[in-house]
C-alpha cells in the first residue's frame, strides 16, 4: 500500500448538510485521490462532483487525447442525466434546471507511484497531479510546505474558476488542465483541499505563518470541524463547503491516526491565535 488517507468535510451550512456540493474520492489500490467543488449557483452540482471524483480515481481520462477525453465526458454526462427524474422534481428545481441547464464542478486529482529510478524506490514516490479550477494540492514534509498547486498566490481565488459542465455547453475546448509532478518521500503528507480551505492556507503562507497540516490531519472529525468553524466565525475562512483529503505516503497509519483529546473552547471574537485541542496554533489572517 503506497499511502494511507483520510477524507474530511464540513458543509457551508450545518443546518442543511444535504446541500453540501463538494466531493472527494480515494482509490488506495490504484494510488489515486481526487477532490471537486460543485458550483452552488448551478443545479445538481454536488451529484456531478461525486461522479467526476469517483470516475477519475477508478479510471482517469487522458486529458491530452481530445477524442478520448470527449468520450469520457459523454459517459459521465449520461450518468448525471440518468440520475435526474425531471417528472418528479419540485417546481423550483425544474425551473432552475431549465434556466442554468446543468451542474458545474472543478476537479483535481493525484496519482501516486513508486519512483523506480530512485536509489530506494520503496521509500521514494512520484506524485502527479492534474486539475481544472481552484481546488489545490499541498506537499508537506516535517511541517514545511514544500510546494503548492495550482495557484501562484491568494489573489487568484477572487476570479471565477474554470469548471466542467454536466451538459455539453460547447465550452469543453476552454478546459485547460494544469499539471504538476512532485518527487516525494515516505512520511510526506499530500493535502488536497477545496477553495475555501486552500485560500486560507495561501493567505497564511503569504503572511509568513505556519499551516500545521500534520497536526490538523490528526484531529478527530469533531475537533477539526470545530477548528474550521472558529475560522469561519472569525472571518478567516470563507463560509463555503470545505473539504480536505489527507494522503500520507508510505507507512503512515500511526501518522494519520486521529487523537482522542477532548475539545477545548476556541476563541473566535478576536485576532488572537486560534488554538486547537491538539495544540495547533495559527495566527488569524482575515479573509477579504
């Protein structure tokens, strides 16, 4: 097994979790992990995001082969359309479907394999990533962010991201997949995150602060949820669906094993450092 993984999400509205429209998927055997952010202003974007992530970790398309990629999209779009029974839709959803036509989603995924050209191939990895939109990937080693992708800086999050449509709107030619190739080691952490969390992480790094991804990966779901909630309420994190996939390379079961410490009260009404139950300390950088 090349990696251990953990998927985590917090909906933008705790009272209506059914409207969560991000998605993530992991295929450990194939060495793949994916994340997507459904566009909430469209319709059935969450379902579309689920289809995209599930499909790429099972059998990703060759985005450089236009015919093969087009055929892959046709199959995914058929799956999305088949899942919608228009006759049973509430009136407001039927009208929205007619108005916007379908769903939209960003998509990013990674593929992990052993580096067979390395001196110690069992402990060295090549991580390849592809994606469209503003879901990001971070390479972390011993607490330090060695690389981040695809944004150059936090200002890029202000623009509307390129996304993939669940219906052929004759815009597929505008889809430009960005790529990266990283050389990693056993024990490294690769983090995939949707735009709300990613934008916060970029701002933190630009302010010279440390994003303690390794400590965050160990927090129980309830404590990690509390931590992100505190950032939202203090306006450091955009109130949006927030999804994270932690991928620990090599023998990392203990590394990703969550702690069981009790949650502590998190300060949310000042710009003092936010302290998590596991002692993760992050200085606030307000979201614009």
